[in-house]
């Protein structure tokens, strides 16, 4: 930043200093004469901009009130929760197949021969579904039970994180602590998804 008589000047403008005319855009070529003309070169001021989630227009002298911050954080938490849970089942049709698979696997492992929808025994149902994946009925039953158990544990872990943040951490948040809430929540969700 260039200053002349304490005022910031544009280095691309044309100037006249004494009897020397400086064409537009060439002032920086005259650096050796700056001192004689009273031009000083200073570092540009560092402008610290606050996070727009916490400060109005990034102006750190204008923090957003805590109630508004909490409402906004709760919306982000809810959205993240929903997006995460949506990963487990994409549609009602898929969910119905998952439910039917799990029911067949549970009946099969309990040696319950109550017919499935369509009149098949649980073993016949599992064999029909499992054979598409190269599995026998017992293999497919074990696979379905394991996968459903894993998905249920992950979904429960995601829900526990949501409850802890939405109704615990968020409620108790101060202006300072709410600024790290998003990153902490994202880390907790990732940890929940890593549940085995």
C-alpha cells in the first residue's frame, strides 16, 4: 500500500510530483524517488474476517446472538443426522426387502417354518435370494443378520450422537463453544459410522 501525506494512493493512477509527470500505471517504476516525493510504502492491513455462521457479514464486532446461533446449529445437526441415516435405506421398496430378508433369516435360525409372503418357507426364501449372490440359505441368513445388526448399531450410534449434541451440548453451548460444535459433531458422526 502506498501513502502520500498520510493518504492511501492508487499506484495505477497518473500523478505529478513537482515537475515530474507520472503516467497512469507506471508509479511503481519510480520507487527510487518515493522518499524524495514523500511517498511511503506500507504493508496492507490484515483484515480479520469472522466466520459468517457466527458474525453478521463476518464483522467480528457484530456477533450473532446465541439463540440464533443455537437454532442454526440445531438445523445443521438435524440435516447431518438425516443425511447420515438416509445412507442406510434409500427407499420403502428396499426397506421392505431388507425387512423380509431379516424376518426370513430370523425364522430360519430359530427353525421356524412359518411361511413367508408368497408361501415359501424361510429356507426356500433365503435360498432364492442368496443364490443370486452365490450363497446357501444358512450363509445368506448369517449375512443378513450380521448386516442388519451392524446397520442397526450404526444407526443407533448416529442417533445417540444426535441426541447428545442436539439436547445436551447445544443447549449448554456458549458463544465460544458453539463455534467448534459443527466440527465436533462431524467427528462424532464419523466415529459412530465406524462402529463395528
